DNA sequence: AAGATCTATCTTTTT
DNA sequence: GATAGATCTT
C-alpha cells in the first residue's frame, strides 16, 4: 500500500518536474551542505522552494519536523504553508511548526526546546512590541532620573544604538545615559518575564550556543533581506550536519534602511562555503519590460526572458497629480470595459501620501480601489486595550501591562497610575497570600472591589490564571470570557461605539477559542500563545477576510509591491526628487534604483510610467526621473497628455475640493479628544487650568469644571 | 528664560 | 531644503 502510494507520488513528481526548467530542477535536487540560489525576479523562486520541501520530505524521507523554513514576513510564511497544503493535503499544522518568520521560529524554539530558565525567564514569558519596550524604557528613565536625549525618537534609538552598545563602543554620538539604560531595561524585561522582538532572536542565539538544536535542513526565503541578527541566528541554528538552502535576489534589496546586511550572498558563500546556483529565466513579464529591467540590474547576470516584446512601455507627461488621477480613472475604465479585472491593475507610488489624491478622484469616478496599508492592533483601541488585559492576566509579572490596562483612558478603571502601581507592586510581593484570601472570601472581596472602583478589573486579571475550570480541555464560550472581565460595563454600553467594540472583542475571543480547540491546549496556555502571536503576527491572525479576493484596483507604495505581480502596472510620480527621492548618500541612491526596478518588474503585460510638469511638492523637480532616460528609446513611447480648456477648469475645482478635504483630514488628526462618562468621546475645543470645553457628537459643546474630574483628556 | 545655533530627520515598514 | 528638538548663549 505504502509502496504504491510512493510510486504514485513519484509519477506525480515526474509530471511536476516537467514544468521546471533545468536551473530550477538543479536547485530542487541540490544537496550541497550549503547552497545559495541567486534568483532573478519572476524566476519561480517560491515554486522551487515548495518543490524542494516536497522532494526532501517524500523522496529523501526528511521529516518535515526536522526542517526549519524561514521567511521575513508572515504573509510569505502563509503563502508557503498554503501552497504546500494545496499540493499535499495530508500535511498537518504540527509538522510545519518550524515553518515561519525568523521571529516566530525563534519564539517556538524558546517555548519548546531552549532552556530559557537559564537566563532568568520562565516558559510563560510574553512578547512585547517595540513601542511597549520604549514605554518601559521611559518608565525606567523617569524612575532612575536618567538623562536621555531625543526621547521622542527613543524607539528608533533603542534599536539603532543597541549594536554599538553590545560592541562596547563609546556612546559618542549623543552624550547621554542611553548606555546606562540598556542593562536596566534588560533587567526589567527579565523581571517582568517578557522579550522584545530582537530579544527573541538574541536569546535564541545565545541559548543555541549552549543547547544545540540542529535541524536537518534550514531553508530560507528572500535571504537578501537578512539583518545581522538573522544571519547570526542562521549560524547558531546550523549544525555541522545541517544543510542550508537559501534563495534570494540581491537586486531586490529595498529595506536596507532597517538594517539589511549589505552583501548577504557573499557572506553566505564565505561563511558556509555555500555553492551558488542561479535562476535566470523570468516567466512573468514581456520582453520590453525585461529589457528595460536589465538596465537596472546591479548584481548578477542578465535576466533571460521567456516571452515576446508585445507592447512598448508608455511614459506619460501630466500637468499635475490631479490631471493624472483623472487620466488614470479614464484609462482604468477603458481597461475594465475591455475585459480586464480591476484586481489585475495596480498603481504604484513612492510615498504613502500620494494615494490621497487618487483615492478622492477614484471614489468620485466610482472606480473600486484598495489601498494597501497595514492595519495593526494599535489602530483598534478596544482590541489594543483588551490584549493588554489578557497579557497581564497570563503573565502577572508584566506590571507594565497591568498598569496600562488599568489606567487606559477609555476602557480602564478610573484609577491613577500611582494607585495602579501601588496595587500591583503590593500584589507582587505577596501574590500567593492574596490569592488565598480571595479564594476564601470571594463574595466580600467582590463587594469591596466594586466600591473602590479600581479593584474590579484588577482582581479579574489576577484571578484569571487561577481559574481551575480554564486549566482543562474544556474551552469556555467567548461570551463567558466577555462576562468574566465585565466587558459589558467596561466598554461603556451607552456610547455609540459600544456595538462595534463588542463585536470586535467577541470576534477576537472566538478566534482565540478556535485556536485553543485546534491546538488542543488548555484555555490559559492557549491564551498565552495567542496573545504572544498577536504581538508577532499583528492583524494577520484575526483579519476578518483576507483582502485578496475583492475586485478592486490596487494602490500601493513601491515597497509594498514587492513580491506581487499584475497584468497592468501604472508607476506614477516618476519625477526627479520623488523617484529617486531626494536622498543624500550614494548607497541610498542605489536603493532608490532597486526600488524602481522592483516596481517595473511587477508588470506582466503593460507598464505605464508617468511624471508631472507641476508636481507641487516640496523638493520635487518638474523634470522626469533620470531612470526614465536609462530605458532604451526603442522600448518606449513618450506621450503628452492633452488637456482642453473645459477639463482644465474642472480640474481647478477638483483640486480645490480635494485640497480642502485633505486639510480637514490633517486637522482632524491633530485634534485632541476627550472622554466623558455620559457623553462618550468628543473633540476637545479648549482647555485651561479650571475648565475644559468638549464637543460631543449629538450633544453639542459642553463645558466642564476640571475639579469634577469627569472628563479624561485622551492623548 | 528667551533667542541663536546646531543637528538629525523627513520617506519606505517587518517582526 | 524645511522643521522640530536639543543645546548653547546671553
């Protein structure tokens, strides 16, 4: 039976492999101790990766559990998992535990294989994001009265200057106490039993040196994006018998500003004596696009095409972004009328804010569009708060989360930071004592805590981990948990946002319960894992629907376009000073060029690039990007967009309207908000030592005496 | 404590 | 090339 199955599979593979070219097949079959594949754009890199994993598993009998497959984003990890399961539905989630981002794999190792206790953590540790780390740092700075400059940029500084701190360099750039802060911060994180993103890697690396966990294979996707820590992680994870297979494209390095190692391929070859293979053939784009793209290659050999030069690249000159947006509307309508799906059309730009005008004009012209901006949990205040509640509930050592949950302006208890701190620190010293007391006289405790408002949520959080019925295989209903935390009250049932908030939380809880059920773990443990994942996976974990399916034109930055492909690509704002964005260094400049390269190689069939004679932006020149002149003339059709009088006056009006709306939007962002227990949230009109004036939707402007303390000013 | 001067950063974004 | 923040100057 098994033999038969095996043979069938072998037949399948032969079929499968017919679709691979010889370069791809070489890469799939290669079993050198270390191998790096220099994969050109659109050369079937992910296909090779998947085939390789299947080949190793089914043909070479390497258990999937012994493979570590590393990606840089959750999206990429998800794609690999999806394609793998599609080909081989028998693969289970447990088998691919170590398939994921560097950070999620590190988390998994720390939870399952590495002795974190040796470094002063427990297995219950939680994960914090950079913002929380910065907040924690600020606390320490205040407490220890450290002199740290540029506090507003602390998040960035913490990350950037950590390297030189580790290398024992002098803190020469800024003369302040930042380097005194690092050890204190480390100590505090240990005390609160939590790790930052980089801690996950760093601590894994140091523990891997003591306790080796050598997988049979390490497979890395997009290896050109590795930063120093990730390279170290690879090194620490790789045993002498471990084989390394890494795929990437040095021409697509567009994130070096966040610490990408510059010459990854060279380093890999040096360090692991890796063999180098290449995937030169591009199946995606037509020959004109590829010939243009070849002019922008910085590394490796020419991209070989597999297609004809069907049409030229169009370069269009527009008066300004408004005229361009109108033109795009028209063109997209035509294309759609001609049978092209909206979702096969994409508009790329250099800066996020360039989407504003497009959005306004597209909605006016009723063109469905989708702007790709990453939503994070932080954008949803209720969820952000509730996750803090859960974080403290799962990890009572996390004092910081406890305080933040209790003092949250919107959903927390009406209690001051000082009081919350006292409450928690008091509990810290005699946790067991208190928990015993509460077990013995729960009714009484409940009463007093409701009287002294600040107690309700606090007790619920501390007692969460002690609930016996949640330490069993029975997973509670989402409504039960909702009720346990008294959320119907905490979410302010009288406010207009209540219904939405309730739905959000119940949705989240449902995902959490589902997770516990599929993972077959106890509710408490499941919650801890899930909450950790939420730090690492962000919205991916509980997005309602993957937004991929809807038929709409995609609007995105060039950065966001990486890894995607479309039939028809518009690349807008190709002006000097915009696309290359005015940048100082030469290295930066090279990266702008790679960004342009990534942009144009997303197009399968049609590529249109445009620029403005009146860009109307600071620092943007009216001449076109010099990259455009680098494209061989015979591949290009230069066009002027004509505009008659009628149209011009319409545009004037449009311009005014849109600019007005944008100004309002910008003002709204700067507006301070305030919350009142009865009227809900409103816009802060004025404030002095005595009074606050707030405008509430539906109630109008109200004035309050500050001394009453009913109004919380939100930050 | 105000005013002058220096300086970094802006943009891109993942975990 | 502007601007915000920190630092220096009086």
